[in-house]
């Protein structure tokens, strides 16, 4: 075997410069990659939040909190897990604040960003689980983009390899950060051999995790934070084996890199949450949404400015959001009417106005049925357990199905309900008759039972 036969036929190059000067301002490739990743995550999250009913622009309010707290959390995690660089012998504590020199931990970034997102979600009235699930596929995409910052910095690579995609690593100049060290001929100095491009492995793995979350969330409509838990499991599973390949300096516990332990523990936490928590995907309706506008056919309700009325210029953000089922959200998108949640229908005498009745499957509770002429459609009429109280029938326009027919009514010669003359239904008390007469005189329906 000759030396030439051991020489790789191909290799991945690495940049020799990771910092450019724009006048007195340094432009760092690592920072640009992080910013690009944040933009990608925001675009994905914004779209997914709108699909769940959140008003446009909410992701920017969330990012204002999540990005700074994420960066702070990432730095805190790095300093805690590598204290000797700042507090050990020869360390400089003030360097702990020199974030531009590198040193961010993804675990701290996710924890800090989650705290900021939780604060923003409370201010916006959005359930935190909805935000987390909307972010789930965007976060690994952001991480995939951000990992290319390690490529520019010639860092976080793996062991030696002869594979065609082996990575060339430049020796960086400690006196000129962001630039490769050069020899007397002004040529950049390379580290011996080729190395596993672990940054690329992780970037590709993260793309796969994003695709997995997209596919399973679309198939099973995950809710209550389970899509985010799926991301956690997917990312940590990949980080576990990729971390074992890295050769950069790192603190160890029992001879194993700290981040390997962290990946394993976080994976178990995500798995337990995913298996224990159940529930459908949550959809949101603005609390102060009007009941009259109907979005264009096939349009997205989140594209409609529900806060604008008439020609007025004011645009008021929603006061909060109400969690509804997918069926209720679909009905809201199609009709513009805010449906009643099951079991929380109107009080007697304050029933829905015509055209804003309950969505099918969410009819009134017993004793709070509609007035004649404003009943639900045939497919959503009163079920057997919520039929009208004994007494005058609702009339032909509100006739119940045969399986949910009314109780015995007055004789054929009795006056229809809702008139001021005629006797009440047979068997009804005098008090009920008086209430029926008063209701008819006012043009309203008879008093409901269980009122």
C-alpha cells in the first residue's frame, strides 16, 4: 500500500475567514447564521400559528421575548458547563459576557427561549402549548442553518476520517479571531488529515427531524405540546450519537461528555411527556372577534383583520383567545360566527340570534333551547337528551326529529304557543301557563325549563 493510495480523492473545504470588517463594525458569519436561523423559525411558526387561528404578527411579539432570553440562556449554559475558562486558573470572569467570542449552548438556548415565549404567550392570551407546537418544526430548521456558523469558525468537528466528505480544518489565529493562521508564505495552515464534519451531520439530522415533525403532526394532528416533545426526542436522539463523534474539548462525567448525558436525560423527559399527555390539537378564536364578517371562500381566517370595524383606522390586537375544537374552528372560518362551546351555552332568555347559532354537534344544554324560528339546522337539531320541555310544541319550523319528539302537547284545538289567547298545554301548571302567556305577549318563546 502506497501513501498515495491513502490520500483521499475528495474533501470538504472550510472557510479561512469568519469575520469581515464593515468599517469599525465586525460582521461575524456565526451571528449571521444564527440570525438567518431565527428568521426561518419565525416564518414557519407564523404560518403555523395562523393556521391555528392566531392573529398575524404574533410571532414577532413572541420573538421579542424569546430571542434575547434564548441567547442569555445559551450563554449561561455554556459558562456553567465550562467554568474553568472564566473562573479557573488564568480565567477572566469578564469574558463570560464576551458573547461575540463564541460559546453558546443549545440546551440553554431552548430553555431560555421557552421562558421568553411563555412570558409572551401569557401577554397575548395564547396557550403556551399552542406556541410550542407551532414552533416545533421551525426550531430544528433554525438549528440546521445555525450549524453552518461552526463551519465558518472551523470548530466542533469530529475525529479523523478518509471518507470523501472529510472536512479540512484550518488552524485559527488566536491573535486575530475569525481568521486562519498563516505560514511564512501567507498560506492558511491546515490541521493534519481530514475530519468528520459533525456540523453537517447535525444540520442534516435536524432537517430530517423537521420533516418528521411536519409529517406526523399533519397525520395525527398533535396537540398540547406533543409536537414539541416529538422535536425534543428527535433532536436529542441525533445529538447523542453526533456528540460521541466530536473531538473538541468538553467536560466529562464518568468519562462521557457532558452533552451526551444531557441529550439522554432530555430525550427521556420528552418521551415521558409524549406518552403521558393526550389531547386533540387546539384551535383559537379571538375573544373580541365580531360575529358578522365571513372570510373569503377558501381563505385563512387569520388573514382577516378581525380587529378592524368599518372604515376606522384603528387596529386593536385581540384581547385574548378562546380554545375551541377543530369542528368549531372550521364553522367559525366558514360562517364568521363564534360558536358556543359544548356545555357552555347561553342562559335562558339570551339565546343565539338568527344566523349565529351553534355549530352542529354543539347544541344547547337542556332547558336552554332556541326560540321558534332560530333553531339549529336539521343536522344539528336537539338530541333526545336535550329536547324541549313539556308544553306547547315549537311549531312546524322547529320540529324535532322523530327520535327526539316533544312531550305530549295540548289538544288539537288549543292555540299555538306564543299567542296571547288560548289555554296552556294540557298538564301544565297555572304558573307555567302564565309565563307562557307573558312570553307570547312580548314576542318571545315560552320560559325554558330548569331556568
